[in-house]
């Protein structure tokens, strides 16, 4: 018991320090790095795709794959079913390729452009620190290109491949060809098709059979250049009996115009493999009047391919003007497990339409959904989820819980749960609650010497605790900090 | 320590306190008794600065400073503690975390160094022992699923942790059985010192068997109509509030 409470308290200590530190700060990642960039002209055409592919020195099959996706995209319509509103994106105004110019391709972290390294220091990711202390392997993607990957050598001794997608296409073409778009085909949706045509980089990760990845793998995404879109592609393959925990962090500079982010993430878990994928998304949300911000249209899907496999998504979404994403799991293997833990915060004019899809195909498959939506200001926050139980999915089991919290009376919280059950042995449960921060809760905190801003942060962190506990420690601290910052000025 | 002069206050335009005068010195325990609706809880709320209440006249000085000028959190920093009649629940927020935040906010206000996790724990353990506080309660979410007695014990534990100069107990005995009252009162008695003071608001005399007051005041219809020693409480218990009401009527008639 003694050590228990001590441990708990160490955790608490960092939590509180961080809240204190940050309740009075603005979006602090809004700086711009002045680095020369190698850019494509704006607009989208076959030529641009050829340009990207040749810039990256890609093999012929990759170019063909992209062009095929582009043709599909041209035939598709931008979807409009989500509970969000935004002006039409002009896809011809976007720059589809922007790479920070570096004189030589860095062979190691030490060779990375000092300006770039300063950027990452400001983001709180010192590559050297990361390398030395935390034991987290990091891949950094700025605008369109992967800048640096740490810990590569140590990982490769275990046969783990963790590198940029461009490098994987060059060095591990067989794996890429086998698995790329096997979970999210280019034809899946408008943004997946767009991404397939123009993606310029991302992370690739392969965990061999019966290997437990000894450290958290992490990617930091950063949009820097003006008018550019970021289209990254992440592919994680966990072979039989392996385990990996992957973290993704995102920031972008403050700009008045909107920027587009359309990523695709594919996860594949073989028999008894487990993939844990955590995201802390803090793209620039736009200012308090609703100007600027990132449009975050992302397709994330995991395939529990083998029996007894498990895929778990945990996300903290505080940024972006618009968030539109549904990390999903296809439960194909028997006894496979899918989980989705989400905290989505919206403030000012932010809009979020997020949730998950759990497709139960195999027998005895289980899924669990815990979604916590927090809306403040004039924002709109929607949970949209689908639980599908196929006709062969004997004894499938799902539990969903969707809680919403409202701050103020100008925001909205919406829940759209869809359930499709084709096998009558399934047990599907859905619980939902909506609450408000009460005046009496705030006064109680005030009476104990806690100001309103800090009180809101405490109450919100309490509300989101179940999800926060699912994040790896390093991320949990950052996530708590983000919650406090995102809701600043929303009460009082 | 606390000087209330002709305090008038109300809520939503309705006047409840119609001129309260009260002085509390260091080391003293005062009890305020009165029938339902006499303004007891309003007095507690106004002292703590609950935003819904409006002060329409009079003054309150606390250690020489104008208490009414301070925000609720600053009043806590200045050393005013209110044990709530109905403590609120905050789901998911651990009680320990909450108390640690409160202690450090108050320490910051008082110009004291904040406690790190290790020293906070040390202090908390000492107070837990002193207040006979159950550790299991502190690891649970704040007041969530606590019984009435557990909530009140938690209030008194927080009082001990925050070391206020003046503790206002708003009907801390309401809804408690006799064992719980004894435990809570023990906590208050251990907290008492020559440097701090207690203002116990209660409907019943029984609390005052355990927390023995130096002064008893009877609040009726927004005013303190009678003050005396602890024997006054016994007299009220015996004769009921009617005798006060009748006295007032007689005075008015005379």
C-alpha cells in the first residue's frame, strides 16, 4: 500500500506541475522555422505525382500504384456526411511536396541541419535527449519528409525495422508491396485515395516473429511550410507473437489560412501479436475567432489478422480546426481484441467528428470503446461509431461508453452510435452520459484555494482519467498539459 | 481575528442576512445555532464568497483585511476554510491529487514553498494518523460514492491539511450518526489551538457536546438575537427555538 500511494503521488506531482505551468500559455508550437524548402509547384496532376515519385527515386511499381490511386481519386466525390462545416478545399492551391533542404542526406542525428534541430528542441523533442535518456526511438517527419530516425541500430539488432516510408520503399520493397494498402485500399475513401497518390513520407515499422519491441517507437509530425499539405503514410506490421507500442505526436505553426492533413495509417497484427497505437494530436486549431488551423482528415485502420491478436488505439485530440477520423479495427482472427480509447477536446470554433469502427468478423472477438468528448467555446464535438458484427462472428462482445462534457452553453456534443448485428449470439452494450462542470464544483475548488482555471483542468483530467491511464507515461504527461492549454479561457 | 459588522446579504434579490454583528478572537470556538431558514448557511456562504450571494451592506474584516474584497480562492489563502454541508463529487479526480493541488495553491498564496511529492506525503501521513483518516478514501475519486460520514471526515481532513486560521463548519453534523459525529469532532478538537478559531454552525445542540464552544449565538430571521455561553445551547435544546421566538415577540410588544 505504501509504495502504491507513493507511485500514485509521483504521477500526481508531474500532473499538477504541468497544469500550473501551462494554464496561462497559448498555442506554443506556433512558430515557423526558416529553412529553405525544396517544393513542388502548387496543384495536383499526374505530373506532380511523377515529380514526387522521381524526387524520391521510387521504383516503377510505386509510381504506377500512385497513378492508379490518383485516377480513382479523380472519380470520387469529397464526402459530406460528417457533422462538420468548412469551405471547400481547393486541391489545386495546395503544395503537395515540400522538403526541408538539407545539403547532405543525414547519416546520423548529428548531421541533421542545426536549424531543424532547433525546431525540434523548441517542440520539446531534443533528438539527442531522446537518444540519450528516454529510450524512445523517434522518427521525425517535417512537412513531407522524414528527417531523422533515432535508435535504428539498436532496433535492427533485434530484426526490428523502424524507418521512414521512403527508405522502406527502397530497402524493403517486398514488405511494402505486400502490405501497403492491404488494410486501407486507395479506393477506400476520398482522402485515402488522395493520400495514396501524393504521400511523400511517413513511418514504417516491422516487428519480427516473437519479438517484443523493447522501447516505444515514436513519430513526430510537423507541418512547417506555408500552403503545404501533409500526407503521411504509416505502416506497422507485427508478426506472430510480437508486441509494439507506437506513439504519434503532431504540431504545426500558427497560420491564418487552413492547411490540410490527410494521413493514412495501417496496422497489421498477426497471430497473438499486439499493437498499441497512441496519438497526441495538437495541430494548430485556429485562433479564438476561428481563423486558420489544420483540417485533419485521417484514415486509421488496424487489421487483427491472426487469432488472439490485439490492436489498441488511444488518442488525445486537442488540435486541428477540423478533426475527422475514426481509428478502426477489423477483428478478423478468432479471439482477437480491438480497443479504442479517446479524449477529444474542442474549443472556440473547432469541430471534431471522431470515433471508431469495430468490425467483428472472427469468432469470440471482443471490442471496447471508451470515448470522452469535451466541448467548450462555440465548438462542436461529435462521437460517431460503428459496431459491426458479421454473420460468422459467434459470441462477439462489445462494450461502448461515450461520455460528453460541456463547458458553457454555446457548444455542442453529439453522439452517433451505429450498431449492425448479424449474429444473434453477440452481446453489444452502449452507455452514454452528458455532463456539465457545475458551479458548485468550481466553488468547492475555489474554496480550497484553487483558481477556476486550475479547477477546470482538474475536473477535466478527472473526467478523462480512464483514457489518460491508457497512454504511455511520457505521453500522458504531455496530454494532460494539452488538455489544460486547450481549454484555457473557456470558463469564467 | 474576524469582525463582522452589520452584515447584510441575500440571494436573487431576497435579503437573508439583515445586519449580523460578530467578533471572533484567536483560540475561540463560536457556535451559531438557529432554526431552519434563519440564515445560518447563508452566513457561511457569504464568508467563503459564494458567487450567487450578494452583500448589500456592512463589512467583514479578517485579520485586519477586508475579507469581502477577496476572491474565494484568496480567502482560502488568507486562512478561511469552509467545511461544506454538502461536499461535491468530482468523478475521476483522486482525493489525494485534489488535496495536494489545494495545499500547494494555498502555500503559494502564503509565500511558502510548495511541497514536492515526498514532503507532501510525509505531511499527509502525519495528518492521516492524527485525524484517523482512512487511506483508502484518499485514493478514491473525490467524494464519489462516499457515505455521508466519509464526506464529512474528508472535509475535516482537508481542514487539517490546509491549516486555516478560521474554520467554518456548516452543519458538519447533519446526517451523521453518533459515532461519525464523535470522529469528526475529535478531528476538530485536535485542530484547535490558541492561534486559530472555529465557527460551528449547527441546528442541534448534540455537536456541541463534543466541540465545546466558548460562545453560542442564536441566529433568527437574519439577525443574531441572543448570545451566551455554552449553557445557552443546552437551554435551546431543552426549550426549543420557540422560546427565542417568543422572547422576540415579547420584546417587540414591549
